[in-house]
C-alpha cells in the first residue's frame, strides 16, 4: 500500500507517494529520475548507491523510503551550484579519479562527508572513510589523490 513521504532532497522539499518498503535508491532512480545514484550490487556490499542522509553517507539500496521521512537527503545531483562543480567534484576531475565512473558518485559523497567532519584527513583516514566504496576498475590511487587535493585545494596532491 502506498503512503506519502516528505523529506528534503538536495535542499528542496520533496513529497512522494510510494510503497513504504521501496528503497530510497529505487525511488530516486525510478520515480525522481535522479540516476546519478548508482545501482551496483543491491545488497549493501559496494556503496555505489551512497547518498548523504542528514550529512552521513548511507547505502540507499539498504534504506527504505519510510526511513527518510522528515530527513535531509543529498545526492550527487545536488552538489554543483549555479553551474559550478563542488570542490570535491573538481578535485576528482583534475586528478582523473575515474575510469568507467560508476563508483564515483558514491566516492564523492563519501568524501564530502569525510571532509565535513575532518577537513584535513591523513591517508589512513581517507582509506578508512572510503573503505567499502568498491571500484571495479581499481582506480583507488587517483581517488585518494583527489581526496587529498580537495582537502588542500592550494596544493598539488603527492
Ligand atoms: S548498490 Fe547499494 S551497496 Fe551496492
Ligand atoms: S571507475 Fe569504474 S567502478 Fe570505479
């Protein structure tokens, strides 16, 4: 049975009628056409589906739509402002931190959350924060450089 849900999506109020047990990932991609959030495994194993819920990274394939009622959801589509990429997006582009790009929205959102709680992470903290975001193309080296670049925008990544 369908119910109405309201939450904030990328800074704007969102209202949707959906089955309470559908996942946030399904609703984003299928109902709202926000396909930047990726379906990887659908089983909680890859984090391609990462979005921010109240600022924290969550796996949207494991989050029922009912759980987001009244809360704040941010997806990759919400990061760029006024046609300008978010600094973390820019850092990923500058470091070429992608091959097929499928894992990148999740990596970027996990990085945004990391830098918010720790603006100057060391390498170990970066690896820990992105541990679980699986890249099937093995692009981790440039991803870690991109996170360093985003954390220190004035400096070249080492
Ligand atoms: S699609 Fe959600 S963890 Fe893989
Ligand atoms: S760039 Fe292809 S999955 Fe990461």
